[in-house]
């Protein structure tokens, strides 16, 4: 049991490092876009163009991206051997690929009407550009679908390298496409980078790592019992909605009728908010699923609950620390990442304010990302679909009312409200159906993480106000790159040092991976009695 815990921790660390590097590349990508294009109707169209491909991937193939396929592949591999498992893979890849390709063809034909539904308040110029960019991006769901299946086969066998490398290749291709093609093609240069990145990252990278073990052959057997089982598991993930996905779509829909640049501000703030989500929540969730699935298949609910409780408590603690640190440095970090070229001081100020509101949602997002794996490990995909969909419906009035009252900032606040509803509803459903607890551990972790952050956050904010109070005005000044870098580093360090020391001393399981790597005297000093 202890060995599997260490292996899961190593896998989570590998994914976390990959996520960190991917985010660095992602922000380099966003910085290039911001510097070249600013926050305009053109950038709003570029980000809106992801809407239709993302929608098709979610509703037609979302369950394939490891959540439904991985436990089933793992079970067939253990019970019936490699040939049966890879035949299941081939059938899903071929049959599902044909269905998705047909849907993409229809989407290309009907793109003007579909774009109007997704961003109804764009003017004619923005609408035409969004349609053109959308059509360029439409092959990407197929690449992500096949790549996601291959990644799941790797993780099912305890291999995480291709999963870690794929997003790095994806982001690097977008940067290269923008730098090389934007001078001639404008924003379409970044779009071609997206297409190349999806082909070379999720698809080609996972394919290369799978070549030694893969037994792929075209199979179209829609009546195969295992395929029917997969469809049953994947169907709720395809038909249901979760705020972790649709929050972005809802934001675009409402923001399309707001000031030019609103979609871009919200998009950039969300990307920064997703740092703790990806670095903590997704890393732990991706690493935990194969281990939780094995415990569920072995009929060990006690072991599953212990692993899950430790993972959730640590996730909650670390995500609060990360989100609080991000909120503290937001006014300067946003400018450091985006505040170049055409991205003006008012753009930076609006993005930073949105980020600070979204940081309230980040820990809840992380907790949900891990907790929902407890359902998937048991091959239970219908109940989380129903509860997540209910949370979206219950949260919609918050989006409507808050966006009408305080504009784009209301959309950010509604995200936090919706994520809280989603966590509570999923926790209630899990206790009712499976008798397990996915709420007590996170609540303790959230409360403990908040207490650990208070001294560092107070010191950092005090330092920021006393050092360069004029920077707090945001839009009223245009701080230099050097000033932003200095303020980011100083406030970040002032927050991080006391918070890290408190985390190591009182953070429990959340700090164990760090403590184990410290010198023995320091480890003894920081280990709680």
C-alpha cells in the first residue's frame, strides 16, 4: 500500500512538473499573442474559435480521454490479456473516429450558424473571422481523441511520460506558428500553430511512446459488448455538462455582448487561474485514477477511501496555498505575462481584477477534479454527470444576475459560486451511493491551507503597498517590465517563505513529498510531533 502511494506521488510529481513547464510555455504563447494583437475584437474572435471544436470534442469524445476508457482498458488487460484490450482500443479508435469525422464535416458546413449560437453578439466582421478560424481548427478534436486514447493506454500501464510531454509540444507549436506565420497571416498564424500542435503533441507524442506495445488494426464492430460497455460509461461524460468545461463557454456567450476585449480579459485571467488547478488538481487527479481504479477492482473500498482522503486533503491544502499566492501577485504577474506591446495598462488592470476573483474558485476546482475520480474508478460515470449538470443549472441564475449587475467581473464571481455547488452536490451523491466521504478531508484541507496562508499574504500585501503604492492604481500608471518583475518576485517571496515553512511544519500529507527530500536535520525540525 505504501509503495503504491509513493508511486502515485511520483506520477503526480511528474505530471505537476510537466504542467509547470507547459504553463510556462502557455504563458509565453499568450504573451506573444498579447504583444502582437492586444485585447481586441480580433483576439476575441481567435479565442471564440476554440468554442466549436471544444464543444464537439466534449460531447462526442469527452469520455474517451481516459476517464471512461482507462478503467475499462485496465480491467480487460488484467482479465483477458493484451489482445482483447488492444482490440477494444482499435474498435473505439476506428468506430469513434468515423463518427467524430462525420460530425466535424457537418460542423464545417454549418459553421456560420453554429458560431452565431456560441457567440451571438459578435458583429459581422468578428463573426466572419471566427467562422474562418473555427474551420481551420476543426481537425483538432480528432487528434485529441486519438491522442487521449493512446495516453490512457500508457497510464493504465503505469507510464506517464507521453502524457507529460504532449502538452509541451502542443504549446511550443502554437508559439512557433504565431512567430513564424503571424506577420503574413495575422491571427490565423496562431490558429495554424494550434492545428500543428494538436497533431504533433497529443497524437504524435503518445503514438511514438505506444509503438512498442500497441496492437492497432482497423476494427468497426459497433455491437461488440465491450464497445457497448464503453459507450455506456462514456455517454454521461459526453451528454452531461460540468462547470469545469462549460464555464468557459458560458463566459464567452455572455461576454460576447460586452466591451471589446472582454472575452480576452476573461480568457487570460482564467488561464492564469488554471495554474493551481493544473499543477495541483489535474496532476493529482491524473496520477490517482489508475491507482484508485485498481483498488476498486480489487474490492478494497477501505484502501480506496484512505488513498482518496489523503489525496483530497493534500489537494485542498496545496490548492489554497497556490491560489492565495497567485491572488497576491496578480497585479504585477498579469502585467509581467501580458503587459507588452498592444496589451495596454487598462487591459492588465481588468485581467488582474478578474484573476483575483477567479482565485476563489481555484481550490474548489482542484477538489472537484480529484473527487470525481472516485466515481470514475468505480466505473460510475452517470451519477457525477447528473450532479454536475444539476450544478450548472443551479448556477445559471448567478451568471445571469451577476453579469447584468457587474459585467465581466460577475462572470468570474459566478464561476466560484458554481464550483461550490458542484463540489457539494458531488460529495452528497458519493456519500449516498457509495458510502464514502469526499467532503470532510477537503474541508479540513481548505481551512488548514487558509490558515497557513494568512501570515504570508498579510506580509506580502503590506510590503506591496508600502514599496510601490502607485502600482496598485493599475490602469493609472504604466509600470516598466523591470518594476513588474521586481514586485512579482518580492511579493511572491514574501508570501512564499513563511507559508512554505508553516506548510512543512503543519501541512500534514500535503508537505510529505517535500519533507522526504530535505536533509535529515531539517526534516526532523520541520516534521510535526
